[in-house]
C-alpha cells in the first residue's frame, strides 16, 4: 500500500482508536469499579450495578447520534468529528477523579453514571462518523479494505485500553492505579484534534455542499426515502454490536468470573485476540472487495454460528494456554466476518443524509442489544451451567446479521457513487 498513511486515514482512525480506548477502560476494570463505587458486601451485585451503568451509557447514544448526525450532514464531517473528539475525553477523564463510595457514599455511583451518560452521548459521533469520513475519501473498489482499517482502529483502541488496564490492575500496583489510564485520554484528544484540523473535508460532502444539495432535515429524508435502509442498519447494528460486546467487552470478566483466571490474565488474553483481529481485518476487507461485501459477511456469520459454542467451552476452561488459543480463534472469525460492515452501511444512503441515517439507527441497535449484553451474560453465567449463555447470545446476533444481509443483497451493498474520489490507494 503506497498511500496507507494518508491524512484522511490517520485523522479518521486516530479518533476511533481513542474512542474505543476510552470505552474499553470502563469494561476492562469493571470488577475494580464495582469495589470502588459500590458497597463491598456483595461483589456480584456491585458488578451487576457497574454493567447497568455501562448499559446506561448506550441509552444516550441514539440521542447523541441524532445531534451529531444532524451536524455532520448539515455542516460537514470534519467539523463534527473535531468537536466530538474533544467532548469525548471530558467524561472519561472525570471518571478518574470521582471519589470512592467510602468517601462520598451514594454520590460516587451517581457521578459515575452521569459521566457514562455523557460519554455515550458524545461517543455516538465517532465510530460511524469517522468511518463515513474515511470511506468518502476512498475509491469505490477499495471501500471494504478501508472499512477493515476502521476495524483495525477499533481493535487497536481496545488493545491499548486492555493492555494499560491489565498493567494498572496488577497485584503490586496501588489501588488507585486504575485511574491513570482514564487521564491519558485527555492528552490523546488534543493530538487527534490537531490531526483532524489538518485534513480536508470529505470530497463527497464538499461536492454536495458546493452544488447546494444539502437538506435541512437529513434524518427525515431517511425516513421518507430510505426506510428499508434504516431497518438494514438496525439489523447490522444489533448483530455486529452484540458479537463485539460479548467477544471483547465482556470477555475479560467472563474469563475471570467463569474461567477462574485472574482479571489481569483475562485482559492480556483478550489483548492477544484483539491484536490478531486488528491485523486480519484489512486483508479480509480486500477479499470482500473481490467477492462482494454482503456475501463475505454472510459466510463469516455462518462460521460464527457453527463454531461459537465449542469456542466458549474452551474459553471457560480455566487453562491459560487453551484460553489464549481459542481467544485467538474467536477473534480471527469475528474480525474476518465484520471487516466490510462500514462499506455495507454507507452504501445504503446518499451523501446528504448518510451521517444521520447510519449513525442514529446504528446506535439504536447498539442500545437495544449491545447495552444489556454484558449485564445479561453476567447474570446468566452466574447461574448453574450458565457459562454458554454468552455463546447463545452471539449465535442470535449472527443469525440476525444473516437475515439482514440477505435482505440487503450484494447488488445493493455494492451501490456506490461512480465518481468516487481516489485519494486513498493501495
């Protein structure tokens, strides 16, 4: 790839990395947050409460995407993403400063929930918005490849957050060490803001703006003219988000609570799986560009359904090396399956209402299915013989993905603007 390190690629992906770094911290240190911000009498109940707060953040995402999606379609992708990355860091850094339950009592979990709500509201602009910005800079026959890089960025953020969390949770670290990773986000946001100020606006949006074809209420345009596309986004948001939430966000807790390994060990194992996923996604995207985006994802989803039960059986074994090996296999399947997802999503809408159409409904899907996933799986896994509950949740998500992709069809998913810009090349 001769032009991989282009400004649009770096500006888009750096913010995605930071967003998922921020989000991963909350899930990775959930057991510590439970001890810090809730009474210590019942650790299981405290952990459930933390995942309730984790879920609450997703409930704010549709409102945030409504706000930022409108701005993105009316005033530009660059402005919206620059604004969101600065705002995203504030609640994350504040989490590091909240006193513990012992110090301020019930105010501690209340403040944690408020920060999580703000975090969910602001973060709604980042992943889908950055993907739209990047893919609108990308030639049509490379969009699954570029989409794979957005997956790589997502996983890189999760890896960074997971690794730093694993260090902060080592037994010899001070009890307050978990707060340090949250403070790193502030510095990262300034760097990403600088990078985004140095990149040009999306050529496709700029063309529509120059031709005065912007619409006043882009989301209403989606409901008028792209209703089937909205259902497709909802289905893929539920499917992809569910699988990511279980296989990555919830997995450190699953390995620790069900498998019996330490939380720090679980974080390192998940980091290994994320690394494999991050490496594979651009290559999987290249394949999807050749065979078709939806066809690629349908095949991957079928493999997920076939393999996930035995994979989770091994992930709960409590054996270090078996757990690590099967985490890598799980990540390989998930990464290859969802590499083209953003290329599928942006092809469903015209430029004028693309940000709103994709972002709002995608986050509704995440709120409905992803938000309660760690909470529900924590509860079910606590029950007798409940260790396969997360695998069943993943299978349902993959099945929903197949149904949605069949409805979209390869022809519609391949629909693109013929004069797509060629600023990114391999």
